[in-house]
C-alpha cells in the first residue's frame, strides 16, 4: 500500500465529444427519422429528403442549412407525439443501428478519458433525448443537446433555446464548466467540422476527429493534432468523395424507385 497522501482535489478536467461523424458514422438523426418512417410517423417524401441530406452529409460534412432543414421539419413531425414514444424508438435505433456505426477508435479514446477520471460530455445538435441515450450507453457523464419543448409529456413542435450547433456549443461548454467547476484549460474537445470550432477553442486541448476538409486545413494551420478513425477508402479525398457520392445517390435513387413502385401497385389495386 502506498504511503503517499492523496493530492488535494482541484478542478476536474473534461472531454467534450461531438457525435455525428465523430463518435458515430453519419447523422444519428437520420437513422431515427428512418425508424420513425417505418412506424408511419411521416411519409416517403420526408424520408427521401432526410436520405438526400444524409448522403450529402457523409460526403461533404455538415452545413448549417442542412441542419436547419432537418431541425424545422423534424420538429413539425414530432409535434403532438409523446416523449416516451420517441425515446423508446431511440433505444431501438441505438441497439440495432447506431451501436454498429460507432468508430472503435473514438470509443477507445472516450474510455481512456473515463479511466483517467475525466468527465465526458457529448455536445450535439441531436435532440437531447437521443444524445443522452447515446451518452448513457457509452458510460459518459452526460449530454448537451438540442432541447425540443414538451408539455405534459408531449412535444409542442418548438425549441427551448437555440439549436446546439456552432457558437451555441462553445457557450454551452463554458456555461457547464462554470456551473460544474471544470478546468477548461486542462480539458479536451473533439469534433469533425468547422461548426465545432467554438467548442474546441473553449478548451486547452482541441483535437479534430475524422475532420472534413475545412477543419483539416484549419488544424494544420494552427498545429492541432488530428485523429483519423475512418477507413482508408473514406480518407482518400478524391476517390472517397466520388465513391460516397455515387453510393449516396444510388441509395436515394433506390428509395425513389421503390416508393414509385409501391405507388403504382396501389393504383393498380384500385382498378
């Protein structure tokens, strides 16, 4: 047994992780939307819109306009639905889809922070119910996510505050640190796009994971370390973009054709 006295307790370091394309490949909200579509929460046209956004997201990374489009439509689709119902679907989506799309390298990094005694927070534009679910399953401390307003257990179709994106991420991290006594200078932040810069600039140890082209350039200019947990094919800039573009377009086209076939079959049954 060591005879050394325990060091005095001080401010706690934390690690802040973006979710989409940092922890999970692709957009987690899309997989939730697809599951809701299968349960007839909305129609084919909405699924195709989400599918096209997902295809562009995998190829080019996220953009504010894409996120705003998903946000506004998603809020209208869940208005009147119960929080318990959406959360239950989220649990199933995690077990059947999201868990299989977690980057093993990011998971190891997250576990290393937990083993070191750091707090681990997910910071994501994803609804806080889904982000919180992912955080619990990964053993993280908690989640800072977008909050959809609900009353008496049912969604109203409005937001509480702003979308957890861009500058809102940085503000949320700093507010949490002030409230919880976290030492941001000793803390880490991980993200994949320029939209994560406000969060990453709030800590002493920023580190892009699977960065898009713009964040990669910025990281090299300022001397940040970069972690790459994608496969070689995804890292190859030209070839990867072309391959993913074709795959995404083919997948969306397949959805369109299947939807059209179903529509034709329904019409034929009427005659």
